[in-house]
C-alpha cells in the first residue's frame, strides 16, 4: 500500500512537472513609490537531437595491412570477349604446354594443396590428389596469368586466351580430385572467346 501511494505521488509530481508553470505577479499596492510590475518572458528552448555521424570505412589497426580485394578480370588486359560459349568444338590445344607449366608451378609453389603420397602419375610432380580444389583452381589460374595469358576458372574448366578471337577450355582436375595433366585436360576451343 505504501508503495502504491509512493508511486501515485511520484506520478503526480511527474505530471505536474510537465506543465507550464505560470506565476501571477504581485499586485501593486497603492504605494506610489513601489516599483511597477516586472514582466516575465518565457522563451521556449527547442530540444536538439544529435545528428548521427555517417559510418565511414574502418581504419585498420596500426601495424596491419588491409587484405587486398581479390583480382578482377582475366589478367592479361584484354577486354571481355563477346562469344556465348556455345560454339566450342574440339580442335587443337593451343596452350597445352603452358597449362602443363602452370600446373607444375602450382604444385611446386603450393604443396599444402596436395597429397603428394597419393600420386597417380608414374613420373614427376604429375598427378597428386588435390586436397583443396578451390585453392588448386586459383593457383593454376594465377600461374597462367603470370605467364601472360588471360585465364579464368568458369567453375568446371580453365578458360585461357591471348586474343578475343577464340579461347581454349581445359579440365585440369578429375572427378576424384586428382590433377589431370596432359592432352586429356584439353576440352574445346570457343569461337569467339566467351570471357
């Protein structure tokens, strides 16, 4: 009961405090020497709300280097080709030797991506099991770019070009995640280049 009365009193004070307070000025006595009424002027003060600061780009902590964005494009400076990717007959692998070099460099430079004990080729670096297929695709694509070619992974094959007239397609990994080198990797040539 005491709490209820206290709550009512607090609410009552809060309600009264929200109203405009008006005072009546004292009425001047009939004293001719008394000062006149002093007017009270109340000026409403607007309530200012803070303006939110727009979020900016976070500043990296001192001593750290922000991670660069992934490379865009195909790497050789040619604009995108205008082919549809539908006119891609089996012809002749124009970049086979350089694809082989890129695969060998990817294996040599990224050993963590492979199980070298599970090697399906009789000689050389050859055909190890791929432990990280995305890493393998990226490594070979980047090695082809380092050799001066335009190269992209389309999700199933490595597309390579050095002109927009055509591009070769290579499937460089088997269904059981083994590196696929050699002539068996070439799949088709697209006219004109689709990427």
